[in-house]
């Protein structure tokens, strides 16, 4: 089967020795993200009592949902914190990226009444799972669970609402080749779980009203609205006005205390101004891959409709509208090494990301890193993909943190606390590096 290839045995302690100034929590977190994790039967039974995976955007799994014979897609947790153990680890939050046991050294087991994280069957730390938030018990009149409208992620700090669970960058000539949003939507719908493809304004407002006005937990601080690219029109509205209608309705209901992040395609300053006036605080126009030639291959739809240089220019220009700390494009770090088009040496890939952090941060942009999960239903998942070296992820995190400090940039606005033991982000270790 194509996809992620088996990992080569390694000594985790060697990485702690090689990078003594990098928190061990960051190294373990990146290692789990690149290799995935397996749950024993006992661990799945216990995990099902907590907040389980919602598949709010992509699958983030390294194995196909059709191969999950134990219904892991319904029973595995959305995220988990590891802590303590022989290294006295501070709590570190991680997203669950499911993988087969033979392809990862990491597993979660339930032993003596406790969930444990284990590496090559060695105890690494105790596990903490997030209880279901109060609003998860509610359903809309049509039976849709509130959790299918908006997922609690980052331990509830961030409420994640995917308005449109499909992307109009269709097919091999437009779809980003690391992405499985469209395939994930089709496959999750077939499992029988609630999976609303397009969420109406009224439903979104109803759920967010409950979260922030009626049943708010002290951990709830921000909203991230996203969806697939709208290249033509949807409900007779273009890309900007389609999303602006949601922002305005949400602001009318919950006010301006809570930050709203919006993820769309790269926009002109005039378009950004429309969203800012509607009530958007922070804008995320994900660049995904920095290298110019690889961007054309990896993001053909973005190249076709906007173009790489124009995309980057628009991101930098948007700082004038939203301000520093409020322009936060994501990069799928690691995919630029994917076969057959990627860098052959991890050092070259790190150099590309160093150039990326330098250019964007010098313009007041605060980019985000999201460590690549080799999803089997993406285009890249159809090729044999060696595991991305752990050194790459550690070096990219170091470069991000050092560049962020160099330009004295603010943290991402109300996205997550920063620093080891405080960060609640789940996609990478760069925000755990320090504050």
C-alpha cells in the first residue's frame, strides 16, 4: 500500500541530547505528529467517555477510516495532554493522528486505571483527556449535534467552525495535493455519523450563542471560522460576502469580547477591509508551501486563481488592515519534502522555511506551522512517503521562535497561550517553544 512508509528504529534520547535547549515536550510532540499514535482496546474504551474526534476539517489520520475496524473514528479523543513521567514533562496538548500499531512507536494504553503514553512500550507520561464541554449535549431541531457545527479544540480555548466542508478547488488540477478535505467529507458521511456539509448562518449563530452567552466555560476565548475555497459563488454570494454574512450575524449575537479568526483565500486590502468592518479580528490566508516552484505543484488551485507571488503580497499587505499578530497564514511543514516533487535533503527544506519565517515576520506577519500528517486519501498519500526526519521539525520550530523574537512580534491574537506547559495548540511544537 502506498502512503507513509514504516519508520526506522531510533533512540529518542539522542534527540534530547542533540537539542538540549529545546523542551523535551516539543520534541515528543513533533515526533507524535509525524509518526501518529495507536490506542489499545482498553484505551479506546476509556477515551470514548471524553471529547472524541469531530473531524472538523481534515481527517488528520494516517490510516483510512474504512480500515478502522474498532470504530476508532468515533472513540478516539480529539486531543490529549501528556505530562509527568520519567522526564517530569509539563502538560503538552496534542491532536490525535491515528495510525496502525506497526507504523508508530507511540501508543496510548489504559493501565491500572490510568491512561498512559508509551514509546516503544516505555512509559513516557500520564495522559489527560478533555471532558465533553456542556454544549456538546445539545442538538439542533433537525437532530444535528452542536458539536458537528462547532468543535471545541485547543482544550476549548478555540471554537472551530468549518462552515463549508468542501473546497471549490476541485480535482487533480486544482486541489492542494497534501489535502484530504473533500475525500474526508465523503468518507465521514458514509460512516453514519452526523456530518453537515454546509452550515447555515442561523445554525452557526445558535451554537455560538450557547457557547459564549449561555454555557461559557472559562477556557473559551476565540472562534475560528473556515471552510473550503469559494472560487465562483455560493448561495449567490462571492467568497468575501459569503463569509462576511456569518461574521456580522455572530457579532450581533455575541458582541466583540471574543476574537474571531477567519480563514479564507488571500484577499486584496479592499476585501480585507470588508471583513474587518464585519467584525473579523485575525485573518488566515494559508500559504501552505514557501518554495515558489513547489507551491505551483502542491497548491495548483491557489496558483491558478491567485498565484504564489500575489498570494504572498496580499498576506503582507493585509497587515495594514488587521495589524501585527492578526495575520496568521499556515504552512503544512514537512510536505515540501514529499515524494516525488519535494526536497531530497531535510536541511534544504529547513533553509526554505527559514527564508519563509524571515520574509513574512519582517513584514509583521505571524505565520503558523502545522506539521504534515500524511493522510492516505490525499494525492501525496498515493505515493510511498518516507517519514519526515524529526530533525527537520525541531529545526523549523527553532527557526520560527528565534525569528519571532528577532522581530519582537506579538503572539497570535487570542489563539492559544504560548510556552511549554501553557500552549494549547495541537498542530505543531513551535508555539510551545517559549513566550
